[in-house]
C-alpha cells in the first residue's frame, strides 16, 4: 500500500472517516506519521477553541478580580484559585464524572409555555466536555496573567486618560486594554503553548476515545503498544508538536509586534524564547 | 463510617504517601539535573553547550506527557537490552523481531519470578526518573535565567580580584543566583505537585487509580455497597491538591523574604529598612 493511499484512507481517521480498524501487524512508518498527524486535528481543535473562548472570559475575570466590588472580586478570585491550584488531570476526571451523573434523558426545563429538554449526553463526549474544562482552565490561568498586567498599567496613562475626560468603557477600551495586552502578551504566549500541550491529556483522563477517534498522543501510544517500540511513534508526535508550537509562537510574535508598534524600538517588549521562562512577573503555566 | 476504614481504603490513604514520596524524590533529583543543565549551557565546550541547550529547550516544544510516556518504556527497554547483551551473549537472534521486543529470560528486569512489590517499586522508580528528567529541564531553564540575572559587574569584580572562573562561579554567581531563581522554582514546585496525578498514566497505583477503583459502584471482582461515588472521591483529591498548592505557596513566600536578605534588590532593601 503506497503512502498516498494511506494518507487518503487514514488522513481523517481521527474524525471517524476511513477504515474502522486501525493498522495492526505490519505497521509502516507511513501509517504512524499519517495517523498521528490525523490525531493532531483534535489537539488543534481543542487549543484553538479553548484559547479563543478563554480569552474573553479571562479578560472579564481579570477585571472582576481587580474590581472594588466584593461581589465581583470574590467569585473571580475563587474561580482562579480553584482552577490554577488543582491539577488539570483531576479536573478532567471530576468533570467527566459530573457529566456522567447528569440524567441520561436530559434535563427538562419548564418555561411557562414551552418545555425544553436539555440534552446532556453530548457533554460526556470529549469534543464538548473536555473543551469546557480546557476553556475554564485556560481562562483561569490567562486571567491571572491579565490581572497582573492590569495592575501594572502605568499610572501616568490613566491620569492622561482622565485629563482627556475619558471614563468608563472608552477609557478601558482605548487606554487600559491595549497596554494590558501588551504587557501580558509574552506570558500569555507561554500560556497558549502550555495549553496546546495540555490538550494531550484529554484522551487519557476519563473521556473515552469513542471508536478509537483520538488525538496525536492517543495514536502514538497505540503504536507504541502495538509495535512495542517507543522510539518511533513518540518522536513523531514530538516533532508534530514542535512544528505547531513554532507556528503558534510565530503567530503570537506577529501579534506582539502589532501591540508594540507605537513604541520606540528600544522600548518594545521582545519575545525571546529562552529567557522568557524567568521573569519575575511571568507565570509558567504548565499544568 | 466503618466503611471508610476497610483494607482497600487504607491502600487509598497509602497512595497519598506515594504522591509525597514522589515529590520528595523528584524535587532534589530535578534540582540537581537542572543545575547540571544550566552549568552545561554555560560550558566552554561547544558540544556540552549544545546538549544543555537541547535539554532545556525541548520541554518548550514537546508536551511533558509525551516524555512521561516515552522515558519509562525507553529506559526499561534500554536496561533489558544491556542485560541481554551481558547475560546472554550467545543468543544471536535480533532483539527486535517484527513487533516484538525479545530478550532472554535471564535478562528480564525485574525477573518474571520476582514478587509483585518488586514490579511495583520498579514501575515507581521509572516514573520518578521520568519526572526528574522533565522537571530537571524546567529547573535548568529557571536557573539559567537566574544566572543571567546576577549583575555582570559583580562577576567582573571577581575576575578583577584575580579569582579563577571556577571561583567566580561558586563563590559569587551561585550564592546570589538563588534569590533570583526562587520565584521560578516556587512555581515549578507547584507545577510538580500538580503533575503528580499523571503517575496514573504510568501504571502506578496512585490516588487517581484508587479513587476510580473505590468510587465505582463495582469492579470486576467486587460490588461496593454504594452507587457511583467517583465524583466525591475526585472531589477529595481536588481539595487535597488545593491544600497542597496553597500551603506550599505560603512556605515559599516566607523563604523568599529569607533569601532576600543582603541582596542588592528591592526586597533586600526593604529588609534593611525594616531592621533599621
């Protein structure tokens, strides 16, 4: 079987297209590269959606944590504490068990005239359930980063905004928010990288890979178990992750340049890979 | 109430000890590996420097979970491979036959006849190595950053006084670096705590394993006198981890004020002013 044929057969196997049986017995290098690559679709799906949705919740949480109102501050602080203080792995298990316990038939909601049946089954599927956990988790980590950046917006900027008569939402949108993003961006890039890496946990933590539709690491482990040779599948998975991590860094670097474009060259925040790990305000957000 | 004191449950409680043991073993090993890694990055020998750079940067591109899965199997096969070469030199067949990894019976490690606990301890040891390897790389990143943060003119002063490279490293750089490294190390400690449930993936009977076993309403052999309690068992684990991270954060805050003493930083300055 040629490699192109393998690609057309197994390329979308992780989404359920293609043969039901995974290759076994004679497993070629091509099989491994194609299937593990097919699994990457899930990793990218989780990372992109969780980060995009999480960005908005994180901004809201950071503002709430910075609020003077206790009713806003306390829940936000608690939420961030719980999700940052406990392992993502346990959160996955906990969420899965909670989703399983929801009534199978769905919850019936009476809305005076109409009756809505909220389907709950889909929550036990990784595509939705795990996404919710990842979304909440990254929101908490990002919120802490944004909160730190929010606290270090220069006072002069705020005074200038006051002097121009800006207040409320326009002050936030035009002055506070851009600076907050600019300060938070290097740490947020870190967070994005580690969230992307954390997506590999999904199919090992309660959420079943239904019909063997799994992510890159799920297939890598399948091959390692089948061939009893870990030296091929895991490096392949590693190479895929390095590739997509570099792409992610490139995209975030472009955004960073955009955020810093108004500053003189020496004032710009530069993103450098190696030293970014140590920063007094940077929080390595591996889970 | 008596139900929570069965023999099975005592194993659940013991598994918290496994988590603590892993932390106690991994932390110093990772510190040592990290220190070596950071030293390698500053080496004058180009090859050593490259090794240091690869070691520290690979954890940024590859998910840690891949290492956790790869290292124990690779290490286990490596050990058996070496034992096979030593113990059965007259076996000429290749070790990798198709999809099998065949070593002679004497080279199996631990031996097939070994007790259950030997196998479990061996599994745990391999897991510890995997954790130390990954976290060593993170520590190396942090320590490397901290070494760069020590003011360069202090090192130059050392050289000007006629100290050798080695003396400058050990007497000036290393003692000062800790204060810069501490915030990063404290973060890593928290991350290490949060990584311990991954032991479950490596087949160690840890807290997650027992929470699943005991919480389920039945296993293959027994039927427990309750419904599906897994949610509550995981709730207990969640609280356990929250307490661990919360407690260690307090300890580290204390340590960092302690380390700031006599440092030319803002925190050190505050320390002086508080005394005066």
